[in-house]
C-alpha cells in the first residue's frame, strides 16, 4: 500500500493536506504530538474519503520518538511504502530576541528544522530504494523575508528552505522531488490570535488564505504532474511578498 505521511496532521494546514492526499488515493499517516481527539477526527475524515488512515503519536523533535514510533511502524509494514512526506509540524514562540529564552529558541528550531531532519532521514532510504518519492516541506513567509518577533521561527523556516534546495540536488536522479511551500497569513489555529482586520491591509488580495488552498498546492507537488519541479520554494500569500 502507498502511504502519505503528514506531520502535524491533526489540524489546520496539516489536516487539509491529509484530506488532499486521500483524494489522490494515498492511505494517510496522521502524525500528532498532543491532540489525540483532533488526530482521530482527521483519521475519520480521511477514511470517509474511502482510503485507510492511521494516527501516529510521536514528537518530531525527538530522534528517539521518531525512531521508535515511525521506525516501528515501518518495520511492521515492510510491504508498504511511504511515497509522500509532508513535513508540516511546527510551533511558534514569538518574542523579540532580547527577551527570548533558550527554551523558546530550542523548541521552535527542534520542531521545525530538527523535526524535518529526523522524519525525512527515517523515510528516505525506502524512497531511494523505490526510486520514487515526494517530499514537501511547509515553510513560511517568515523564512523568506524574516519577521520581527520571530527570529527563532524565521531561522527555523529559513533553515528548512536551505535544506530543501540541498536535498533536492542530492536525490533528484532517484526520481524524488523535494519542494517547499511558503504560506503567508492563512486562517488556522496558529493565526487565531493575530489581528486579521489590520493585517489584511498588507495583503494585495485583502484576505487571509485558506488551509485548503495550501493543500491544493501540496496535492499538485505530490502528484506525477510535478515530476520536473524540485528544489523550489513556492509562495502562497495573496501577493504579500514575492
């Protein structure tokens, strides 16, 4: 069976990506760290589309957790292949650098950048053996232009962008593409506390994006139609920054 793994897949952009992968015919592995109820709801929504789904509880920031849970799943499913990986898990700990704690720096870097490394490393060898795969890294407008109050988040997402471009060159000959999606302001739990009425004035389209719009782009990049696109960072931000 061919699977798509979406980290941070229980809500928001992650959930929308899970549903899009289901529409492409993939069985879906829904990774989550803490919100079991939301992950199980996503699993059911995926199953309602007629494909199999399973929730996997592990912290992407923990190499041991990834090896134990994801590695254990792969060991138990040797006949199956994770063909699509969407590294979506990420957290924000926004504050000015002058008042940032070590924990705020480490947790953001470890989840986005470290998590991308741990999970990609775990699933890469089977993709290489299979000579096919799609890796999509969810980055951010912050990683492209930098955002005040987000030195940690901008650094993590900027690091993911560099890793995307480098890995794409390493594995292109094996028919594995690696691309990044850089959303601007998108309506999710992560942006709930932002002043939308004020921020839309910065956006040429005068609105926040929707998680489904990001997932549609992920769906294209995960498809065979995107087979000659790799090492790219594609912005989806309503014209805010390009």
